C-alpha cells in the first residue's frame, strides 16, 4: 500500500508550529454555509453533472455544445450568487471582493470518459437515490463537487459581509484531464493570485506530487505470418485487449484462443479462480474460446485501489507457453517483466521509493490494436530519488535484454516527467488547523500523492481535498461518487479556510 501520511519534509517543518482553532468569524461563516446552503450545493452539483464535459478530439472546445453549455452554466451560477465572472476561453474566473492581494481556488470543469453500461443510471445525471447517502455521477468528486462547494463557500462569505482584505478567485479550467498547454499559455499573460489552493486531490494538505510517466510497448505482427491461422503446435492466442483510458486502472480485458482444448480451459479457470477480486466469463464460438476478465477500475495514480484486469488476465493465461502472435508476445512480456504487482519489481532495476512520496507505481492501463501493432500503455507515477535519465536508461536496459530473447521485433518508448514538491506555502498551518477542527484528527501532516494537479502551475499552491485520507478515491473510476456528508463537510472546511486565508 502507498504510504501517504508521511513525515513533513524538513523545509516545511517550521510552518507547522502553533496550531490554533479557526477564528470565530471563520467558524460562524462555515456554520452559516451549512445551515443555509446544504440543499443548494447539491442542486448546483446536479446542474453541473448534466453536462458531458469529456474532451472530444473530433469537436474543438469552442464549438463543443456540452463544454460551452457548462461555461454558460458557470456564468449563470456566478450571477445568481452575486459573484463576478471573467471568461478567458478555456479558463473561467469567478471572483468575490476587491484588493490587490488575491487567494486562488483552482478547479477544473472537464471530466474523464465513461462507459455508461457500467452505471446504474446515466453518469451525466446526478444519482441521489440508488445508494442512499451517495451522490453518484461523473465529476461528483473530480471535480464538479469541489466547484459547487467553492461557489457556496464564496456565497456564504458574501452573505456575512466580513470585509476581507483579499479578493477570492475561483479558477475553473476546462482541459485539466486532457491538455495542460492552454492553461500554461493562459498563465504566460495572466497574473495568478499570490496564494492558491487546489480542490482536486486529498486532505489534509498535499505538498508533493509524483511525476507522471507513460511507457508504450508495441508487438508488431511477424513479417509474413498469417495471424488468424492456428499454430501447428496447438492452441493459438489470437487477441488480447483491455482498458479504457490511460489514467484508469483497467476494469476489463479479454483474450481469444483458437483451438483451446477443454483441458486448457480448465487450467485457465483453475488459475483464475485463485485471483482475489476478479470475475471471469468463458464463451466458445466454433473453434475460438474467449476469456473475459472483470476487475475494478480506479485512478491510475492509486493502483492499489483497483484490480488490474490486464495484468490479472495475463497471469491467468500463464498456464502454458504462448508463441507466434503479437498477443502471445504481449502475454509473455506482461508475465515476465510486469506481473501483478504495483511497483515495477520485475522490470529490471526500475523499482524505487522515497520516504515522503512513497514508491513508484507501474500499472498497465490500455492494451489495444494500433496501426503499428498490438500496443500496451503502462502508466507510472514516480517520486523524487532518481533522475528521469537514470529511470529511462533502466527501462531501456531491462526491455532490451528481454526483447533479444523473447520478441526481437518489439519496441518500447517512454515519456517521463518530474515529480513536484511545494516548498513555500505559508497557508499550510491554516489549512491543517481547519482540517483538524472539523474532522477531530489531531496533528495532521501534509502528504504526497501519486496524481498530478494544476497546483504545480500556480504560485504557493497546495491541494486541499476533496477526498478524506484513507478512503478510496472514486474519480476516474466507473463508480464515481461523493457522499453527501463529505460534500457538506467540504463546504464547511472550504468556507472556513477561505475566510482565514483572506482576512
């Protein structure tokens, strides 16, 4: 398991001395928010969830009716709550108050893709009744729930007429899940707030994020080989596929085997039966046996929260030697260099960890047929402790040694980004005090996460929620939700924190 609640890095230690209770103004305003807006904040979330704000490569943002409809909703919500609104294209800024000093609240309005067949109701209608106490819908936790709570925190502060010294600005970016370049371009000409919190992660306070990486392995079809003919030696692995998108632990995978004997099927069934958290279906049509695997989706930065169907199906197929097809080579690669672990332990010398940020995770996410051949994407999240050059060299060395022996035509490419740590965040003690007061958790400490947020794009930024420590983060999964209890707790904590930061 990823150890996130670790000791605070030494450079932030001086900030944590002298914990205090939030001010009476902060507590009173948070209580007002809860008493007045506990219904409205859920209704606002429901309005946001109705818009399918998944990035569509075939339809530019400027002409995408769902994206543009969400923008119009944000403008309407701001006007209804008495907040000002600025439209910067893919970035919206919703503000409260005046002053040259500003507090930024960083969120995003786009969401990850969905498989509607796996939802009890439409993922774009907030489901308030299927599971009592849970608000189910794409974006409920990541990141429309935080937007709704931030809006009503600002409304509650406006109601109280506190005369705060600093202006509060809510930033809603529309491509966080797919493309950070437009935000980077925006910030070249836009002066961001001097201090920021990002509502797109976990509590208590996130001061470090692992670096994102992607490893792509390709198995081309052997030159001149007829890929759909049975191998002379017996059963032949025709296809192997799985996964949905690159930042989701795959819930589904399948393989098709030609000329599978009943004895082979029995051995696969027996091996699969020993896997925890997996379900399998076996179907036959003429000479082809299809094995369908169902695991559990999760955010790829937290592979321990899911059950990886690609890795597990490869393991279930490890009952014989497979040869002669790209699918066979891919099964061999997965079983020999990846396995069912989470940390790249089999992949040469790549595995490593760091005391605060935890271990590097290494998880297959998407396996599909491409023009170049059968391609596997592996998502990695790496802490500090190795340079990108060293890690890249170790990946290459391990893969090259394997391919010489097992699949000479195969290829690998890697994209590796650096981890991030916030070393200057004077708001950390304030946020920890607010969190401790409302949760009763004594002496909370900053944490590191595997995911990447827009915190690293803004000055003095740290993440503050919306997920509680020790809970499963449902964003990016096919069962995304936030509990109503957590949504309202977030409303109180966001309100109190903004009052304290803007005084």
